C-alpha cells in the first residue's frame, strides 16, 4: 500500500499533532492558504489542562503518576470530536469490539489512501520499549498512514519512518476497553477554513480553556495543583506523600513520572505551557487581541517554572537520576528523530532505564530526610505555579470575554 504520500511533520503534543498532521496532509488550510499550525489547532482544541492522579499498585509496588496537561485529558474521544467540530471538519468515527472487523476497517482505510487517527495501547506499540507493567494503562492518538511488508507506518511526531508489526498494531488498538479499536477518518472541506470561522473556533477554544480551568474541581481544573501541593507534605491523609512513600518504595519511579510528564523528553509533550504561549501569540493575530500576545510571555515564564519543578524532582546531582534523564532522552530522540533506524539503541536504553528504576524503587538513593525536604520544596514550587496559572487564566478569561 505504501505511505500514500503522507508527509512526516513532527509535532509537540501527540493528540494535537495527529489532527494537525492529518489535516495538513489532506490539504486543509487557513485563510492564508497554508496549513494550520499545531499551536493554532491547540487553541481551537481548548488549550491546556490540569490534572493529577497518583496510582498505587499493590502487586508490584509501582506508583505511577498521571499528569493532565492537555485540555480534557481524561476524555480523548470527546476532546477530538469537539476539536474537529470547531474546525468544521467532518469526522467518521468507527469503533467495534470485534478484532476482525477492526482489522478489516483499518486495511480498507489504508488501501484507500486514508491517513487515519487511532488510539492504541502505548505498551503494545513497542517502540517506546515500556515494561510489561504498563500494559493497558492507555496511550495517545497516533496516525496510521500506510502499510508495507506487514508493518503499519505510524506518525507519532517522528521525522523518520517508524513502523509497527501489523499484528502488534491490531492488538494495541484493541487492548484498552474504554476506546477499543477507535478509528477516526477526517474529511476536511476542500476550501479549508475561512477567516471568520477560524476566529470563532479560536475564541471558542480559548473560552472553553479559561472556563474549565477556572472551575473548582480539584481533579480537572487548576485546584488540582493546590491539592497536589498539600498532599506532598500532609502526613495524616492516606494519599499524602509522606504516607504513600513512608518506606520510600516506588518513589524513584514516581519522580521519573514527573520528569517524563513535565518535560518534552517524555512521551506526551511535557507541560505544554510553551505550546500554549505559541497558541496565544497566533490567536492574538487571528482575533485582533494584542493582549493575548502579551500573555504569552507570562506562560513562557510558567513553562520555565514547570521545568524547574521537574529539575528538582529528578535532581541530576543524584547520579542514578542523572542517568535516568539521559536514558529517557535517548529513547525519545530515537523515536522522534530517527524512527526505525534507532529502535535497537532505544531498546537498549529502555532496558537499562527500567532496570535502574527497579533497583532505585527497591532501594531509594535518597534518605528519609532528603525525601521530606524534597517534598517540601516541590510543594512550595507547586504553590507558586498554582498562583501564577490562576492569575494568568483569570487574565485570559477577561480578555476573551471583553466586549
């Protein structure tokens, strides 16, 4: 079937770039005749999110941390649908519990030359080289754009060919029950999006972002950061970090989750505050609101606050942590920059990373005193971030709703 002419364009956030890259490949364009940027699609999609969830698995002591930095991160299908609806792009969504029907549909779409968006289990895709304990823990949108020699051609922000064995790809698509075998084909209008429709889409996306993050939810709005800050030092609540990590078991893996989730070295694009700054800069021109461009500087400062938070969480002065950071970057670089060509090196880096993490989870390199000091420092940093983001979102809300 081949690659059907699909161009690899890279990207920052996997879900946003999947939509952006498929639309660009289908010739969808803005008022100027050029494809929409990832930043502008991000604005239309509702921008940034806020979410904190710490898992505790009794069977292996693993305590992975999930951070929601993309808007409506907990509802991937609804998020995608609302994004393409705002852009005026019809989407044909196909789901089935049947493995045969799902495989047949994918084969038919690729044979017809359609690049489609799917939501596979990240572990089963293989190229992230994750440990078996992460199976069925979810994934992000990727683009399937062709099939060659029994392997699916995948666009996951990679700039060089990246492929997955077809049987493994089919298993990955069916693994997570909540979005089993999801497949989306976009059918963008030939004329692209008009200037007026783009203004409406951008304003609606930014307004939704401001309203959602201004809510009182401690799970899906900015209060999530304040909640996390409190839990970092609360030694009375069962979910307080001094209690959860009383024996320091599993702590290193959780700190690695912070580094992976907050920085671009991870799998999901990091905190996305820098991408949001880009979105505000472009939105200022679309909406004729220069105050949005002024806000972009504030969000770049917040992006730096998140970077400093991740630096403190996985301090490179601690030798095992420094090596883990290097290995994480090696894996990501292997996927994004060189695709299949670096899979062996990425696999070797991942094997060392997960072995080192297991060792440090069992015997934490930090003392009890170090851990309590770390938690207190992270809590202070989160309080600053929460305050900064709360003020910035309030300003965004006033700009978007000004007459």
